[in-house]
């Protein structure tokens, strides 16, 4: 399963003794007994493969190399070469395959790339200074190779085109402030906003909060109605409701009820506020002033101090308006759009050309501008004309699609403009900014590429790597929908769910921002916790609901594999799953995913009564079947090493009075006993992880699945990043400097 650990010098010396003939003999001795034209095990035959002709048989030999490197082949029970001999064969194959691709580069041919929902929302934000999720009304994107930015699966349907038209109309009206100004009322709940009292926009000493980022279409008055439910606790001071706009308190309400009848019902608290047009953040929460002991029933964690009495809770917020509007106002969007205000044709031409250049990510031509100017000329008024032109830009294929040119030569570098788009959509999931676009227009990007990477990783827009890359690589997007059995895990609620996800997001962001070694993903001695999550993990001396970096000394915690976010999404609602956890490690840490199970193999029972002991026995019986053993011998030991963590990520040494068995044996005879051992083994063999992370990052960066001809680039990226001890920036720099990222091949007709 894991790459055998050999002395590098010994393996290299042994490799020098190898040649095409000796490697061919090794494949015949240890591989062709199963992989031949007669048996075709796993639909793979080596009968026609010749090591003397690496160029012709590179695809098959890359498969052989991966199986040898990961120790998967030959399978247990069959004759195996000595470790040093296997290492020598792998070393020879790797060298020959790398030399072959150096002689015959193949960067692949990425398909035309439609902007996915995240990219669309970010592009609108950066184009129009309108920071709202305008992609919410678009259909969900299909995924391929683990990501939703793969060009070949980002299809276009009539429904999607219709949604683009509708969204462009709404976005352009909001950006210019021409939205119909009749008073409306919108309702917001925690489920709709996706916020909780872990939100950074709320004061620390509050509880049960809700934050709403909302677009206000005009300079006008707006009515906020906060609905509160629950009974007042007579043993505590009255709860105080804090209402804020953009972090500034608007009003502090005393929620004491005047009589017993009122106390049984919900109550509305209203405040009317004049606001400038644009995006504002509304926050509503209770001051965490009253506390009870932890033994009191019905408690929820406060944002500061001990758990808080939560008898009075926020139910929803209504936003009404605009009332007495005074016009669209001087919003960031209008300032971004109207770079001149003369309301002349020349000014309109300048505005339209600027918007089109930024949206299309290249200099615009007269042919690009002609239809946009025609739309402007046909509208009733200056603002209306700009709105029509903007609407057309937002539905143009030049905006919605990234299409790279095919030069006359079969193999060529992408242009600086295309490279700028590749880079910005990789690191920001958005358009190139003015600095990047300006360099590309002058063909000066490549000489300063590494400096631009450093700048872009430090930019707040780099959070897109957390949301879109880490969210999919680590399956964090599954956390909000994971629902444990409430009877078995009564302590699990939405606040804990949000805290689990935020821990991993902050951890990933810290490694990127501080340019840490990517090995920290495996064995970091720190994490990010608030009080609620620390109590769940059993870590003392963490107070308050704000997250902070916490040093770890217990081997039970540290690295991704002890994060509750990952442990939950690799569990069933009623129990842990060693199989799911083992599969997740193979796919996302080791880079050796198992094949799909045969269709006639029944699943294990998903029973709330299945104990860790019974589960181990059931999987042992499962492995006794020949069809299951080859995969489960790799999966199960990895999953069992994490059985100390229950389905919510909480550590447990025993279950039902019985000590949990976390021991196992990996293929090749490597023994491990618990999460500490697993972390150590993965860290010792970190090259496998670096290769796996590189594959994930390169797939995401290119927007296509990787092929056999990409594997030499993966190995070169790993070798380059090793020079700086695998810093995150070194990995990214090596990726953006690689042949697959810098070049493309013209498809054959």
C-alpha cells in the first residue's frame, strides 16, 4: 500500500544495474502471470509491453511504476521481489519515463472552460465591486476528477442559458442601482444565511447570533424586524438584543416581557435605519451577560465565558424597504463602473470598453465593442444604456468561457494573457486583476511570474483556495449536510458543525498564508479552536467562541486526520466507518485510490447497534472473501487506526467498557497501532503525500483530469519543491512553472 522505505543510495546504485532487459525480465517474473492476454486481470496485459520502447508503452509502464511504488503489486500471497530489487526497477522506470517526456513533451489539450458557479460569483464581484453570491440561482455544476472546475464536464444547457440571462439582468440592475424601488420585505434565518454565532462580524461577547450581508438598492430608510422566541428566565437578568449595521450598534433592546401571557409568545423588535445604497452587513445577537453552570439543562455555548442560558433565542430577521428612496447613491459598484460621468457617447464608449476588457480578460477589438455600443445607443438614457451593455457583457461567451487559441504549431506556450487567466482562476477562482492583466498585455508576465504568485497568495482573494480547492479535496463541502443520529450523538448541533468546518478552513489558510511545509497537513502540532470545539476534543484552557491557534502536545490531535470535519464526513450517521476512512486516506493522502467494489458484494449493515468490536469482526469476515481481500487489506488497517474517534470526531479509548482495538498490519508487514502511529508512518513516507497533493492541485489548476504523460511533471514538481522543504509556495511555484501549466497541444483534427 505504501511505498517501501529504502536507503536512497542503495536504491540508486541498484538502479544503475538495471536496463531494459532486466526490467522486462522482472515484469515477466512477477507481473505477467496475472496480467497477460489470457487472464487480463484488472483488464490489463503486459504481453505486448516492451521496456526497450518506453515512448510507445509509456501509459502501461506508468501504471506499473505506480503499483510498484505504492507496494500494491505483486499482491500478498504471490512471489515478490526483494525490496531493494523492486526499488531498483521503479527507479529505472521513473528515470526512463521522465527522460521520454523530456524528449517528447505533452502538456495536454484543456477543453474550453465555462466559468463554474464560484468563478462566476467571484468574477462579478471583482468586475463590479458587488460582493454577493449571484451564482445562487444558477444550477449546480457537475464534478469530475474530484473538482467542479473541470472543463470537459462543465456543460451548457438551455436552462443554464436562461438562468444566465436572468442573473445578468439582476446583477446589472443592482450594480447600477436601477432596481425597482418598491418597498419589499425579505426574511432571513440562520439556515438561509449560513451563519451562526461563530461569525466574525458579531462581537465576541454575544450568543445566538445571525449575520446578513445584504444589498440595499438605494439611499433610503430600511426597517429591520428581529423575531425573538422563548421564555424569559426569571433567575437571570433580561436578555439584551444587540442590533448592528457594519459592526456599529444601531440599537440595544431589553427583551424583558411585560406580563406572563406575552412571555409565552414570540415578540418582534423593530428599528428603522437610514442607509446608503450598496452592500451592508446586518448583525443581530444577544449579549452574553447571564450565565449558568454547565449542569443546567438547555444550555448553548456563548461567544464568551461559560455556556449561556438559551431560553430566549433569535428566530429570524426581516428586512423591509426601501422607504423614501433618494436615488441609487454613490455605491462602490457605480464608482467602479462610471469612470467618467459626462453622460456623453465618448464617456459611454470608455466605460463599455473598460468593462469589456476586464470581463473578457484581454484587449477588446472594434468587433467586440460594436454590438455593445449598439445596445447602449438603443436604450432610453445614459444609465439605461450602460446597463444594457453590461447585461450583454455578462452573457457573452467571451466572459462565460475561457477559450485558449490553438497556434499553428502542434506544441506551443500559451500566451501571456492566457497564462494570466490560468493563474488567476487557479489561485483566486476569478478574473485577473489590473496588475496581472497589464503585465500580460505587455508580454511581461513570465519574467515576474513567481513574484505574482507570492502577491496573489497573500491577497484576500486567495481564500478561494480554501473554499474551492480545500473544500473539495478535503470534502469540507459535505460537512453542512452531514446529519448524525440525534439519539446516539445528542451533543452534535449546528454550532459544533460550523466549528468543525472552520477549524480545517483556518488550518489550511494558515499553511498557505504563513507558507508552511505541506507536511504540516499530516503532523502539525497546532490547530485552530474555539471553546466549543476544544471542549468537544477534550482540550482544556480554551475560552470564548473566537478561534485562535492552539498548540497541541497530545499525539491524539494534530494534522488533518484528527480534524472532526474529516472524521464526520467519513462516517455514517450511526457509526464510524473504517472503510470510508481508509478509502479517504488512500484517495486524498496516499494517492492510491482503490478500485470500485464488485457489483455483487453486499454492503456492511449500517446499524446504530454496531459496536467497534462487532465492526472489526464483520470486516475481518469480509476480508476472508478473495474478491474483497485485495482492497480491504489496504483499506481496513488505515480506518481501524482512526477508530479512537467516534462519528463526530470525539476521542474515545473504549466503548461499552471494552477497549477499542486500533491495531493493524499494512501490506508489506508494517504494523501500526492507533492514530499516532498512522501519522508517523504517513509523515515518514511523505513523498507519497506530496505527490498526491500535487496531483490534486495540478488537476484543479489545469481544469482537466491528469493523464499518464502528466506523471513526470508531478515527480518534477515534487523534486523542485523539496529544495525548500516542501513549502506551500514552492509547490505552487513549481506547478505554475511546469510544462502542463505553461503550454498546450493543438488537438489533432
